[in-house]
C-alpha cells in the first residue's frame, strides 16, 4: 500500500466495549474493516458501501472515540449511557507529529541547550499542520480546566520572557510565533462558541482531506490489481485451465484402456447387417457384452508418430489458448460491468467522488474505450465541484482567523471546483494581505477578471497587485477601467487616486 493511502487510514482504538457504543450494524461492519492500514476507498471496496456512507460511519465512530487518525491525540470514548462524562485527569499520552527541519539550525550559537533547541524547532515547524489540540497535547474532549492547565504547563517552556537577556538569534522569532499560536489555541478552546466553530472547521478539514484522497485516486491502483486478479481467477476456474496440463505422449505414458464397442439405442439403427443388429440388440437386453476375442499372443500397442504428437499438441494448445482468451474477455467484461454499476449507484446517491473512482477502475481495465473515458471526465468535473463547498468553508474560517495563506489555497481550490470568479478574487486578496507570492496573486486576479470582465472590484484587485509590483502604468489602466465600469463606485475612485499618488 502506498504512503498516501496510509496517511488517511483510520485506526481502531483498543479497549473499546462495542456494546457501550450507540452504533448500528452498518457502523459495526465498517469498524470491523478498520485495521490501521486500509484507506477509505479500500474500506468502501471491502464493505460494498459507497464512499460517502463509509465516511459518515467513520465520522460517527470518530465522534464516539472508537477510531482515531494518524497524528491525532487519543481521546476519551463517549458511551451511550446518559450519565457518562469524558475523563479529564490530565493530558493523555500523545504521539508527537513528525516534523522535519534542517539539522544545521541546531548548530546556531545561542544560549539554549540542545534539547531546548529541539523542542522549539519541533513546535515551530509543526505550527502549519498541527491542530490546537495537538499543540496543547490534550484530548479533543478535554474540558476547560484541563486545557488551561495544559497551556500553562507548555507555555512555561515557550514564553519569550523566560529567556530574557539571553542570546536567542533566530530562535527568538520562532519562540514568539509558537507562544502566539499556543495562546490562540488556549483562547479558542476555552470559549464554547469559538471551540464549536473550530471543531466544525476540523471536521470539514478532515472530510475534505478524505474526499481529496479519493479524488486523487488513492486506493484505485490497489483495486485495479484486485480486479485483474479476479479476472484471472475467473478465466482459470475450469479444472483443466487451473491445472494447465496437456496429454502426455512420453515414452513412459500409460496407454489408454481399450474399450469394446457398445452400441447405444441411437446407433443400433446405423448397423447395416440385420443379423448384426439382432445380435447387438440381444447383448443390449442381456446387459453384458460379447466375449472377448481370444488371441494367441499379446496385443500390440500402436503409438502415434512424433509428427502426429506434435500436431496434436499444437492443436490442443491452440484450442486451450482460444478458450482461455474467450473466458478472460468475458471475465473482464463482467468486472467492467460491476464497476459501471457501482458508478451508476454512486451517482444516484449524489456521490460523484465514489462514482469517479469506480469509473477510473473501469477505464484502466478497458483503456481503449473512448466513451468510458468521456464519462469519467464528466464525473471528475462533478466530483471536483462537490468539494468546492468544503474548501470554501475552510477558507472562510481561516480568513476570519487571519491565516491568509491557507485561506488563499482553499479559496483557489474552491474556485477550481466551482468556477466562481469571486473565489479567485478572494484568493488573490488573501495573498495581498499575507504579503506573499504576488505572482500567484496576479494569476488568480487575472483569472477573476477573465471570467467576469465587467466587475469593477476584480479589476481594482488586479490594479493593487500591479501597483505593489511597481507596474504603475498597468495599475492606473486597470483602476481607470474599474471606474469606467462603475462610475458611481466611490471605492474604485478612491483606489485610483491612491494608486496615482503611490499610496498602497
């Protein structure tokens, strides 16, 4: 299994009493297929459920604490008994997120021990991907008291004031950023409204990650390999195919037993001599054959010539291959029909992602089928659009939280799925606010203008990017176009004046 599949493979939590969980047969069936290595597509293939149903079951199992995801802190199990409450006796054992950084950073001459350098670098380089829970090393079900206790314990290491008067070099800014993020995590998780919003964001992010894995074809290669194995098994199902044996004409081969002619009721009429017919009928009625002819010596065994053996073997091999190819073709057609039926069922259930993966498998089994390839292209577009809303929800949250680069990436993904020019414009504005990757911001802004050339606000965004890049003539031209499109828009007029004065 490839590493991308492992990255999304859920793990069953040990020591869970299934009888205490408020789950039905479907969730229990999905849980039985969670082995820590199987991805969502493989669980779907093993259970026969569509991807959306599997993800729904996994979400419920995750909420109940029956499963966990790689890099996620352990969490208390939620049982169905009303009086049960999560235990918060302190932070659970936590598996740190694997972080990579340049080892040469440890060689910087500063007033820090080697262990403390490790701690700071690992925390700093995990800021991009780690959740608030992971940073504070608490369970997702930890209460307010446990979160505050964890914060004060960890911040004792990362508070910049702890190192007052020491030479910190590049570690100073890293400490400040880690401290700011820890403080943000504590503030978000200790207020119910912000925590609920953050938990909803994490759920959307996880679902998007799972669907993104499906969209990228995670598990498809494994499923194609299984389908091809099933085709081979079906083609070799008959005994002589499975044994792959031909008649033995070797020198030590035992001769075929000599069988006496026993006319059947059907071929009695073919005997021409009336007397012979009479005798044959009599033997048939008696149930015994005529006595064998006595000979004075041994009956010679007549073997076919070498040339005859070769011709016969060639004939048998030709027939064998033809029969095998016919069965192989029939088995392949059957597998293709199976995946086409799965694709149709997924589309009927409004699950274009699962439909797309089923069609990907069918196309790999029949790569020359243009009609199949065209259908896959249409469903891929539907699948991409289905993710747009999830990406948009992530982007909106990240923008509110001031994470502009992440917001820009998710706005762009949402725009690619929906084709909405407003999302390209928002992505460009986020990159402007983040003061990073101006070239990418220009590409996204031009895409918005291309899709909606009559929207003045999109042209103002492009004008601002040109101005920041010191392309003043282009900036003024775009701003003037914006004012011409919306002569009553005071914002456009204001930006035109600012750009001309160089006030950015």
